[in-house]
């Protein structure tokens, strides 16, 4: 019901929400001037800070004080809400660009943010990681340490290559014209192997990032095999699934057979 009085309307009591109001979604004829603060009307909003648009019911914004979900994600942090440039200025200098939320500035990020960004270490290596991964742990650039993967992944790769009689090197593998290192590169067969654990690769943001990187590498002429753990869905037809908890011996057999088919095929 449209309220023609002014006492309880959004326009009269919530000037900030009035600015962010775009349009009503489920019913026509409503505006901040004739909608009460407790209404269940579904409205499209546009954040004044980041310009993100989303849908939410009026009462969730007025009575429950819920704001822009994108800004909430930027500020979310388990150990601190301080801005990154204030609490961790050295890390802020490594910032290149935001990935999971486009066009964010480093001054908009809190130290505990879940936003995935691109960083450049002191040795000019580029890599992706959440903000809080750099601030809450003893984090290091994955290219400045031995292969950026777990010991289980290294053991699996070593066992697989042994079955295939291919050389194994523990140093990071660099691909020409690609800014990140890969878990394994065989130049002769134009083959790349990437290990995707269920823990680190299950988020929608990481899925999109993995898909984009696979497409780039494929366009460069490489056959990209992603070893997907557990119930991770395949990104390309060349991917292979290794059930969670599979022994290195059994997993290396599965992977070696798959790699052999890809090389031949």
C-alpha cells in the first residue's frame, strides 16, 4: 500500500537510502516519497560508495540496517577492520589491482578483506591472493619459495612424472607470455599440469580465475590439465578428478594414465 503521509516515508527519514534508491522491483508506482520505512517492497539499490547495484527489501535496509553487500565484503575481516594502507603500508605497496571485485582502489580495502587482488612482490613476480592472506599469515610470494603447492601435490607430481619417465624439477615453472608460474610445464609436449585443491579452489571467484587462466594458456597453444580434487567441477575437457583422500600411489596412476592419453591425443 502506498503511504501518502510524509512521517514514515524513506524520503523523510532516510536521506542516504533515498539517494541509493533506483526503482521498485516487484511493484510499480513506488518511490522513496511514498514508501514507509517498514515496507517489504523489493527495491533495486545503487551504492553511493562503490556504485554496485543489488536488490533488497526496504525493511532490511531500515530496520535491520543492512547496506551494500560489496562494501561489506571489502571491509570484512576476522582480526581487524583497519584500512590496509594504515595497518599494513608495506603490503599496500604490493597491490596492483582487485580481481574478485573490479576497479577497487587499495585505499578501499581493509586489512581483513576477503577480496582477491593481484600483487607484485619485490622481485617483480605477479600473483593472486586474498587481502587477509597477506595480513593474517606469514605469507610469501609463491614464486619466491619452492613451488607454490603443498608437499602432497609435489609428491603426487613427482610420482606421476616417474611413471611417465618425465623430468621433475622443484623450481617454479614459468610460461612465456604468461605472468604466473604453473605447477608443471613440459615444453616438448606443450603440456601444463595444475593442481587444484578443494580447499583453495572452490570459491566462485577462484573458479572464474582458474577458468580465465586456462583459457589464456590454451590460447598460447598449451594442453592444460587441471587435477581437480574431490567434488570440484571440471573447467575444461582435459581436467581430471582425484577423489579426496586418495593415496599418492593410486592418484599418480590415475593422473599418469590421463596425461598419457592427453599427450597422445
